[in-house]
C-alpha cells in the first residue's frame, strides 16, 4: 500500500495521544498513471491493498492498543482508495475524535473504521467518495461506514455524491456493530442510499438527519449490482453466513426528500428484530417500492413477517407512499411547507407548517429492549440547535 500518513502498532503495548492536525494529503496512488483495474475488483469487499490511502491507523494484534487519537482540520483529496481508514482488532483502536476534515474525490470510502470503540466524528465534509475518475481508483464507497465497531457518535457532518455499484450510501452501518448513532448530518445525492443497517447490529440509530435524493442507483444500470435505497435493514453478516438482525434499530425525526426523478426503494429483511420508524418526514414525490435484499441472497418474496416492527406517526407528502407491507399505523398526510424542496442546503428543508411539525410523539424503547440508545432516546435540540420543547416531526423545528 501507499499512504499519506500511516500510524501502525506492531509491537505489543499501549500507544496513546496521537494527533494529526491541519495536514493536506492529496494525489496518493500505488500504481503509475495509465493503470486500469480489473472491472471485477470493484465487486470484491474492499479490493486489494495496492492503492493509495490518505491516513491509515492499524493495529496488528489484540496486544497492540492505540488510544487517544485526534485527526482534525485536514484536507484529504484524490486518493485511490479510502481517505481516512482505521483497522483495529476488537476495540484495540479507541478514544478517537475525527473533526473538521474535508475528504473529497476518494476512490473508495471517505472515512471507514473497523474494530474501533469510543469514537466521535463531527463537522466533517465528505464529497464524491467512490470517485471513478481515474483507472487506478476503486470506484466505490460510502461517505462513512463502520464494521465490528462500538460506541460511535457521528454528527454535524455532510456526506454527498457517493458513487459505486454497491453500498455507497452517505453513511452506513456495516455488520457486527453496537451503539452507533448518526444525528444532525446532511446527506445528499448518494447512489447507494440514506439508511443502511446490516446484520448483527445492536441498538443503532439514524435521527435528526436530512436526506436529499439518496438511493438513486438502479440495479443493472451502469454495472450496478445493488439497488439504491431510501431505507435498508438487512441481516447480512458476510457471504455464506446465516443472516441475523439487525436488533433494536431506532429511526426517527429524519427529514427525507425524494424527487420525481428518483424511485424510492425500501428493503426490510425478515431477520430484523425490533425497528422503530417514527416522527420522520417522507417528502417522497412518487411512491416507495419494496426491493428484495439483493446482497448475495435475496429475501424470499412473500415471507416478510418481521418481529417487532413499529412504523407510526410519520408525515407523508401524500397517502399510500409506503407499500401495504409497511403501512404506517397512524400516518399524517400533508405538505410541511419546505422553503425550497429539492434544494441542496439544510436551510431548504425548514418547514413552515407548525401544526404538522408539532405533532410528534415521544420516543420510547421497543418492546423487549432493556437498553434503548447509549446516548439516550430523548433529544433536546433540532438539526440547527433550536430547542425542542415538545416532540416534533422531522429534523427541524418549524419557524
């Protein structure tokens, strides 16, 4: 591999207090100009190592621990794979803060973390992850994703224009994670979608985010082998492994806009156990469509009995947006009065209809869930930091 900065622990011990600040990292490639990758490589889990990476943090064994890492104020651009990547083993990389970075035009994901714990990711801008503009790049990647990780708070970031034939959401939670919360993020024009929670994930949440035209990818077009999705809960835990979960997913108070040009798609696998979909705004111009899983083994159509799925008190632009299998128990129909529907700034989704937005309900733990969210279910402020005195619908209090 070739890295802009590589921090690696190979000798057993505890290594702490490492900071990378205000560094510009750009044009990192392993291969020479003119190299073109095998098209099959983008279908693999991560490709080979023969790429350029922006910042990599690695522990080689369970006896190597890196803690107290801060990466802030950096600019990472035009690398052939991931902009910022941390690869630990069972929480051997911990106490991490990633803030105020700009990550653009990466061939792979913008930010990716595995085997980490106690992470705070905030005020970062990730744009054009999975960029395919150079034959040396991977050409696939979410703005952010994590795997085998726990206790992560992701807030006040923007994830835009992710590209790729699979995954490539604004931010997604890959399998084997616990206590991951995404809140107050702006997500727009990401091919793979907005919400993606895979198998064996426990007590994870998307709340108070804004999504604009995420999930526009169409399977079978431009070599795409997964559909783009507005909302995807899947039990996938690796090829040929028995699928399970996710468990106790909390999806509430998000503002979701989907234009007429994008077909909104939903996939809930029947392995999921506990999901709450409440107080969201689904400003979907058309109708949402169910798609069958499509990651290695699709769900069986007609067998969609799901344990403890609660969908209620969401605001829909018009009736019957969700298919019959996922009907809202108490829908609210109406136009929230956005200032600029389809706009590419959070301010475009400030609602004006106070009567609709003030109709939120309190968020309660799912039946059988003794924990809820590690950061708490109750939220005291909206997307812009305005106080919330009574429950609202969507990410922004009406003005």
